[in-house]
C-alpha cells in the first residue's frame, strides 16, 4: 500500500530504534509528530504520524525503517486533523480516554496551531469569516498566507451553498431617533449583550462592502434610497436567504439579526408606495420584528408596527443613558491653545502683519462712518437737475 501519509503504532517493548533518528534520516518525511500513550488502560505505546508531502510511500518501506512488520503501519482514516487530534484524544468519541496535553506531542511543526487552524477554518457554524480571519492574523507569516488562501476558497463555497439552502431565521430591528441620541450606541450594546460579533456598515453605495459573515450587521444611518424596494425586501426576508449586491461579489447574510438605524421614521420610507392599495409596504413592515424609538430622555421598545409603518402597542420604556455618558466624557483637547504654544515665537512678523491689517481695517471703517455722518441729509434735486 502506498499513501502520502500514515500512522505507525507500536508498543514500547517492540520498538527498538530511536524514533527521531529514523525520522531525521528520511528526506521523504516532510512532517512528523508522535506521542507516548502511557496513561491509558493499555500497555504503553507510541503513535507516530508521518506525512510525505506530494510523494506516496510504500507501507512496507515505512515498517522497515522502524524494524516492524507492515501491520504496524496504518492508513490515516479521515482528515489529517483527525489523526493529529487523536494523538491527544481530543477528537469526538475519545472523551472517555485520558486527555493528553498538546505539550506531550513531539513534532517538527507547530502542532497546536495546526490543530486549531484545522478546527476553525471553514467552521462557519461556530465562527464567522471575520473571526476566522482574526485568528489567521495571529499566525506566523508563512502559515498566515496559506491559511488565508484556504479560508477565501471555503468562504466562497459556503456562500454558494447558502444560496442552495435558502431557509433561515433572522430578526430585524429598526431604531429611529435624531442624530446624537444614541441609536448606534444601543445597537452595538444590544449585539454585545447577545454575544454576537457584528460589523457596522455606513456606506450608502455598498452597505454590505464590509460584511464578512458576522452574526449580525448594523446598517447604520440607512435611508430608503440605499436599496431598491425589492432588494430590501429580499435582504430582510426572515425565512429565505438570497444574495445581496456588493461591489466585488454578491454576498449572503449568514447571521442572526439585522439592525437598521435611521433618522427617518419607517413611515416615511418608500412614500411612492404609500398610496398603493396593494400589500406592498405591508411586506416591509411585517419583516421588522422590533421598532425602537430613541430620544434624548428615553428608549422605547415596540413589538408591533401598524399599517402605516408606525410603532404600535404599549412600549417598554427605559431611561436613555447616553446623555449622562456624554457629560462624563473627558473634554476635548483645546488645539488652538496647543498651536498657540507651538507657534508663539515662530512667526512674530506674520502676527504683527495681521494685527496691522486689522488696525487699518478698523481705521478705514471709522473713517467711512465719519464721512457718512457729515453728509448733508436735506439736500434735494429739482426737475432741472439744479440744487
């Protein structure tokens, strides 16, 4: 049997060679990792993982390297990461066995990073694209480039699969209030409280430009002109996912909640449809699961929207803490004073020239005022043009 990677399993009593000496003597072995399992209910034994890169190697040859019979060499079942995780018994189904520390694994590569990357990359059920990208950024330069390329391919594939399986369940919140009342502040605080990672989009040209698979998105300071009506309906559809137009490639929202903040009340959106007797605007209103009104004093949360797009029902009202936070913020730097200290003696001639021009301006103004005061007011001109 020839394979590009394999596992050697042998009891300590059967293995008569120096493992590392054998491994280092074979140029065909590109990656290797091994561990001694001596805390199980079995005789102490070694698990040795060997990876030959792009080359396939005969199992009989591998066995001869270690002075073993060929039946001590096994093919790797499943993925490489499954084999690596088995070395510490950290994969599924091995919880009943002793859990070895990754520090006990001897390898010629970063064993812990390899396992972590393999577990995280492509796991879009637990980690968003942005979270995976953040993890990749913590890797070494060599690992970072390879992992980023792999992630991009997996992300594109994931988006395509989402379109094939359009069923979803999302919630949509609409937050309305004047500028400076705390709409975005409360949107962020809500999502942090719910434990969602999110992005904030404020681009009217391409609202989904910065979306990278986060569990939530804040469409900040949105206006109805940012989306065609039909496109917004598709985006906010609570049950069916569809791709959203974006500059470089269409994207699919893969999250749990969309929060819209706007200074324009929902009832003023798409007013050209307001006199349409059909169910047009009602489709939009039904997609909004919560309507929040923020003013300087209160935050009012409504669970219903009437037929005109206005919040309806009895709200839950809370005190707006934003104004108090504003008062607690440190005062802004007085940059004028800073520049004054820097430039006080730097260009005195220029300052003197400015002061001289100002003095001249005042003198001219006073002169003009005096001239106006001495002009005769009771002079008149007759029809012949004589005084």
